C-alpha cells in the first residue's frame, strides 16, 4: 500500500508536470511565467522556488531551454523559414535576442548551425546535452539553463529529459544534503521597524547595518527582540537589482520611526518553520531543502503571505561561526 508521503509527493509532481505541460503547449508564444504557477495551482510568489528545488532549473530557464530546442528543430527541419520567423515562432521577441541565446547555448550562431550536415547537427546537440548533464562550466555549449528538451516532435531528439516524470529528473546540484527539522506551527503577527533593501537578496545585510544604527541609540531592542528578514518579490520574475527585502526587528506599539526606517506588520498564521544551522553561503541551499525536500511530502503548499527568516543566533556567538536560522514559509493544506 502506498504511503501518505509518497502519495503527497506524487501530487506535487503531477502539479509540476501540469506547469511543464503548459510551457510545452505555449513555448511558441510570449506568456507570463506566473501562468505556469496558475496551471500548477501553486502560489505565484512561491512557485519559482518549488519548481527550481524539484527540477534543478528555474521556470525561466526551463522555458528558455524549450524555446531553444524548438528553434533548433526549425533550423534542422525547416530550411525555408527565415531566422526572424524561427525566432518569433519559438517565443523570442526578435532575431537578435534569439541569436544571442542560441550562441550561448550551442556555441555557434543559428546560421552556422543551419549550415551543418545532419550528422554534425546531431553531434552538436548531443555534445551540448552531455556537457550540461556533466555540469560543465567551461564548455561554450553550457547556457546555464539545463539540458536541451524536446517539444512534441518539433525539437531535436537529443535531450528529452522532460519526457521523464519529475521523480526521475537528476537534480542540478550535487551538494551534500543539509540536516534540518520542520515544525508546522502558528506564528504571531509581528510589528516591526524595518530598513528596506533593493537588490540581490544575499546583500540584505547592508539594510541590517542601517537598521541597527537606528535602533541602538533608541534602546528599542532587548533579549526578546525578534530579528528577521522579509522577502517581498519573486526572484524568478523580478530582476536582481529590483528585488525588495526588509531587514526587521520587532518593536513595541507606539515606536516612532523616521527617515529610511519605517513600520509594518508581518502577518501571522500557520507556517512551516525549517530549523537550520548553516554557513553564510548555504541560505539558498536551505530554502531549496525546505521547498524541494520537505514540502512535496508534507500535505501543505505555500501560501501567499510573506515568507521570512528569523535569526536565532548571531554567527559571532556560534562556536563554528554559523547561522542558526528559522526559515518561515506560510502554508495552507494541499
């Protein structure tokens, strides 16, 4: 008899397959990546991380790979099509964008690829697939997206990874698994003072510096203060330099703020709280572990409330200089 965890994981895999099916059906046109989340019935805000954690590539990388595979199929099988027509039929905005992406992936221009004989085309596609499967960072063929995919007969046969179920897809990362535990619990609403950071999420420390410079002289922090980082934007749909995060500390009602320090409420409710002890470089891996390892068998899915990290121990006070952190993801039943 199938276990509950296996059943729940199959539900996650089925939803991800529906998102992939949507991309397969529509990769020849422009569409919003959020529509993939809708097809999977997952929160738009959290879908990108779930998808990346389970498949090893982001939705944007996946779609780009499908489009390049579709274009390669046209180059191989439709000699009468112009490069512009191929670009537009493959979901690219124009021939220059297409040509640049194609060169990054295959190490040659679309025109050069089209001039190859059939055997040379096959070898070029196979070499690209093998280089990406091996995680090569030196090969010109490695376009950072994952391997070449098929597209319902339109794309080349080399690279049919997504004909496999998600459970059979090899993960992109080979890093050692993190040890962690998860509790599903009710968390309170927090009133926080915050400093806003705009830019890559891993640089939110500069906002904490500003926040602590404000908080220190005002004596608003004590042993009960909660220190947290709140993330506001989907990093798969938002350019890195536009991502918004907030460095926060809990404060009493009536706290006065000013300048670049403001107040907001962080909603409470039911959360999955992952407990991690990690190096500074392992935050992304920790999020992936929670989203890709724990969620699929949990019976829960991410909700649309704000997610955040709570810092339990300052690494300066940890014997190994590590962060003790709770990653708090809002949840609702699957």
